């Protein structure tokens, strides 16, 4: 649904673009055609070409809010068209029982095999994250009084979630979305745990990357196969860790050593030599 203020804004821009394009294209076309046509004929032809080009630009700008919605949903529309086209072709070229078996195979194998199922779910979440980020961008940009929304380029699944590349428009920067409060809003909007924003290009500051984290891929315990390759008589000589208590000790047999009691009023003055240190058999002549 296109809001009324947005429609009026684009209609106003379309009118301005129509007159600008019509005038520029008409004058250039008439000037080029005047070299081999009569001036009146060249002028009329230039005005006609300019009006046609201006009308095309006018229609594109007025319809851009609707075309933008189709552009946002282009992957979903393409997938739906391919599925419907494939299903209709299969039903027309095969028996109903064969078509049902093919459908069960196409749907059941990815659902039963873990890697395939996780891959399908990951790409589905990429499609969802694109729309969730777009909703958050729309609310955030409108709150700042702007109309140029960031352009979402591509999204792909990662072991932790999804990664989305975004091209920022004028008036926005990486710092705009990198604040802790804004990243928390993005995480809530994307139904995720955290969202991290970082630069995606050393050359272009407008290209940024959004890393959506849904799970921790390092929390599972991975059993190493290396101990199985060691010989049976192998003895470790590695020193124990400082955080690991010693093993094989009977602490009940260890005698407890009382701490030395500190006597009060026996503090040694500063710069006073220790009385227990003595030098024997030395003379000043030894240091001359």
C-alpha cells in the first residue's frame, strides 16, 4: 500500500522530470535534425521526441513506488513462478501418480536430510531478513526526515545466521547503524540474538555488512580423533595447567603449616640496613 504523501511527492517529481527531459531532449533532437531537415520540421520532430521521452520518464517516476515493491519481492515472485511453472509442466507431461511421487521426493528429501534441510531454512531466513531489515530501515530513516532508504544488495546464510550486504544512500553512514541501541533494535526486528554492522569494502564507505547472529556455532562439544591415534603405552609429559588441581595427592596426609604471626610495633625504619647481613674479611682497600 502506497501512502498518500509518498504518492504526491513522486507525482511532483514526475512533473518536474517531464518538463526537464522534454525540453532537453527536444532541443538536442531538433538541433541535430536541423542539419539535414528544414528548421520547422526539425523543431516539430524534436518536440515530439522530447514529449515521448518525458512521458516515459513521468510514467516511471509515478509508478516507481509500485515498481519498488515488486523489486523488493522479486526473489519470492521468481521462486513462485518457477514452482508453479514446474508443477504445471510436470502434471501435463506425467501421470498423476508419478507427479505425486516426484513432489514427495522433492519435498521429502530436503526435509529428511539434515544438511539439505538446514540449507533450505538458511536461504529462507535470508529472504525473511531482507524484509525485516527493510522495515527497520524505513522506520529509522523516516524518523530522521529522509526518503532515501538503504539498498539491500545480497544476503546469504552463515553458520551463525545470515550476512547481508547493504549500500547506504546519502545522509547515512556506518555509525548510524553501529550504535549499540540501534543494533539491538535491528536484532529485535530480525528475530535474532545480535546484529553486528561492519564495513564491507576498503574503498567504498557506503558498502556495509550486517551480520545477523541467531546461534553460537562453537558451543557444541567436538570430539577430537587425535587421542585414538596415540599408542597404548603413551604417557603425557605435559605440565598440568595452573587452573587444574593436582591429581593423585592425599591431602589428608599433608601437614598443615601455620602462618607466621605478625608482631605489631616492629616495623623497620626506611633506609635502615638489615642486621642479619654481615660482611667479613673485607677492607676498604679491596674497593679502591
